[in-house]
């Protein structure tokens, strides 16, 4: 490898893409194309970066297995930054195996972290944790150690383990500073600010206040009956009941929790649950059926009793009832939660991360675009959606993921 290629690679490793381009901008050989692609990715021109890396992969000969594998890893990283979450995972894993077999442990570890970060984005925390457990960050260079700790922190935040997340971010900050890469330091700072932002709102007996992740964790471990509107779960005394697939029942229990310990009139319950202004005997009969289903679902956590004017929620094992809601309630909040990371997303990637159909996600994006809340650029498969981060949104709590003891 010639001296210019070596110098360009060192500049990229130090987070200096302009310095790398100064050395290889006019060259068309395979190593130069690969370095130019990585430099363009660091500068944010992801489309150009992807094209250059693909050209480099084709330019390397069949005997240059390590170089071709590194190009696959680079393209996967560009795809992740572009939020193209449908890229071929098997190709990346094959590249990782090839790198390990040729003694390139650092780039093999980098490939594994890309796989883990993708799993984290789409909410597959168990798989992410399993892959992370196989990695030893002690022998890695500072930049990869920082990435390791960012992944640890991300998983901890999604699992509502605030102390573990803070400890990981402290280690990430130290490693990022040792790396000397400004962009990596900024990423760690951004994660730390997210951890110190409101993660939810607590509603109890008519009063509302924001909660940090530490407070959410403490609340879920308390003796309260928690109606969790972030995940459509009712929790108390170490037990939980998921109503995520039963929106009518969750709307009922939420409405009852907002009024607790008072009751709620039948008219109000019908209006909020069935979105009907007028009620007749058929609506009342339907309400009685859904209340019966709610009683069965909440056993043994709580019961619903009839009053003269409606119904009231009564706890069985908890001292009080609290309602936990997202920090900002808005239509299509889950889409906002993903877009709030400041990256550009495709509708297919959003659908994969949310577990919804691409068509339903596209309808949500069209609605938000009409309201001026999101905007798109590009056309066809290259179309991407962006929005400015929404104040008050803590994305980790709004995305799908298991709760401890759930």
C-alpha cells in the first residue's frame, strides 16, 4: 500500500475526512475509491459514499478477500446511517467471518456492532444483547470501545435501566475523548442529553408532571398500579397485563385511571371509547360487554365496579393508580419517535422498525407532511423523510421493547 493511501486511512481513522480526500480525491484505484467513499460518508453525502464503496468492491480482485469484505462492512455502515434497514444481514455476517479468518479482528468487531445497532433500531433487544455478549471491548481501539458503550447504553435505556445506561455513557465519553473524533464525542453527548430529557408524563388525580428515565424506573418498581400509555400495559405488584392488541380496553382503563378514585359516567366512556357523541341502549350494551372483558383482563390487578352514573377502577394489590403517558402526545407519535433522531428515514425502514405495514406508515407520513410536521426529499426508493427533533421526545421509551418483569 502506498504512502498516500496509508495517510488517507490514518486521517479517516482520526475523523478527518477532508484530510483523507486531499490525498486520494483524484485517484480511481480500488483502495482510493474505498477511502473516498468512507470520507464522503463522514461528510454526510451518503448517496455518493454508497456509489464509491460499491465501485471499490467491484474494483478489488477476487484474491483481495479482506478488501472486498471491508467494502461490504463500509456499505452496511452507510446503509445504517441512511436508515436503510433492509440491507442483507447475511452478506455482512459473511464479511465479518472473512475478516476474522484473515486476522482483521477490529473490522470484524465493527461489523458485529453494525448488526447490533440495526437490531437495536428495530427493537429486537434480545438478539442484540446476545450478540453483544460475545464481544470483548477491552482490546478494541477507543473509537470501537465508545461504540460498544453507546450500544450498551441504548439497550439499557430501552429496558429502562437508567443506572446501567449512565455508567455506560461515562465509559463511552472517556473512550470517545481518547479517540479524538469530534463526531463520536458529539454522539455521546447527544445520548447523555436524551437520558436527561423527560421520558414520560405522570398523571395522578388530576395532576401532571414530567418524569426522567430514573423516575420511570422507580415508578414501575413501586406499589402503584401503573397504566402505561407508552406501551399499553397495566402493571402492579410485579405483574403485568398487556393491552397492546386491545385498544378499546386500554382506552377504557386509561379513562378510568384519569378519574381515579372517582367514577366515570357511561356517556363519557362511550364518547371516548367508541368516539360517539350520542348514546342509546345499544351503545350502553356494547359498553357493558367491553367492561366485562376489561374486568377479566385485569384480574388479579384491579377490578371495575359499577356506580350509579358509570364505572370506577378499584385496585386489588396496589396502593394507588397512576397513568404514565408519553412526554408529548400527538397523532403518529411512534413515527415522530424514530424521526426525532435527526436522521433521514425511508418509509420501508420506518415500517420495519415499527412493525407496521409500509402502506400504513406511508399514510401516516403523508398526514404529517400535510400538517407541515415532516418533509421528504428524493423520489421513489430514494425518498427519505426527516423532521427536526421534537422538544420533550425521549425516543427510547416510545419505541417497542421489553420491560423488566413484563
